[in-house]
C-alpha cells in the first residue's frame, strides 16, 4: 500500500486539481499523521499506521521556512497561485494556527500578493473563535462535508473527536457565505458494506444542507490516489457532473475534480 506523508512545514509547489500551482503548508509533523478524522480514503493512510515521533512545527519554523521558499520561488520567477494549508492531518488543530495565519498573510502580501491563501479543513475546530476568525481572513475557506448521514460519517470519515453533523452545518452557516464546501463522492465497499454516496439517498439531504449553508462555492471530487482501504471506486464523470448541475441549479457555483 502506497501512502503519502508530506514534508513539514513547507512542501511543493504541487499542481492542485482545484487550486493551481500550490505551495503547501503542513502544520503536522514530517514523520506521521495527526488528524481528527481517519478517513478510509485518505492518501496519508490510517492514523494508527503513521504515529509521529517528531513534534509539531513551531510558529517560527513555519514562518522561517515559508519565507525561505518564497524567496527561492521569487528568484526562480515562479510564484505560487495559492498557499495551501494541508498535509498530514487537520491544520486547524495546531495550537498556534491563528498566529501562523497572521504570519502567512504578511508573507503572502510581501512576496506574492496575487496568490490566494487556502485552508483544507474537516471543520472539526470551527467552533473555536480563534480558528473561525482566522478562516474568515483566508481567500478559500474550504471545509469538508462528505454527507449529512451520521452512520456514513462514522463508517467513512471516522471522526476521532466529538462530531455532530448538525453542529458542523450550523458552524458553516456562521461564516455567512465565506465558505467553500468540499465533498468526496465515491463508490465501492468497505468491510462488505456499500460506501456509495452518489445516489439520491445521500445527495438529496446533502443538497438541503448546501442550500442551508449557502456557500460561495462547492467542490466535489473523487478518489485520485491509492487508498488505504481496498474496494473503493471513483465516482464517474457523469455522476459528478450530475451532482454539480443540481448544485448550480440552486444558484451556487460548483467545480468537479475527476
């Protein structure tokens, strides 16, 4: 099984299907995974298989390494389209996430003012005032909502913390549109049970939640790399396009990544 453990605190740039030339900011240790979810489709593998021995990067380490890389990219004449908080786990769980965001925005403005700042988050810490305030200042506040079905969430996203999807939806509503919903659609089986969330049983309640949240955009995507669970299948182009069309019929922009 192939898994990806990203360098820390800076990696890339990489070409993102959704965001363009992305310079990654990984607030997790470089030798393992720390996440409040343990998704069966995660390219970084399962939490239990990648327990880190190294500490979290410090605020100073993140700022110093980010500035070093941005200087190098400036010298090369190749600036990033986006600075993306992602990597080996949930970025907003870092105790100094808000302060690191302060540093990142200053460095973005200094070296690559046209670049966007994005955060890929599973939304488990949006109830924290400092996290919410920091996310309000980024260009792309991308929050995961794979479904509104609690059983599916427990079987597929597998939260390792308290997770109430109704509370998550309410928290997303509190961004008043400054949020992009990101949803993984897939097919296949896990432990002999279907994990297909492309049918109306899952899509219709999810659409109701999307309407309620009223995000600026929705990003739907499917499996792109090897997964730690065997038996998972990509959603088809037709399925993703059909879901996109239903989102756009509500007047909300939708982007599909195949």
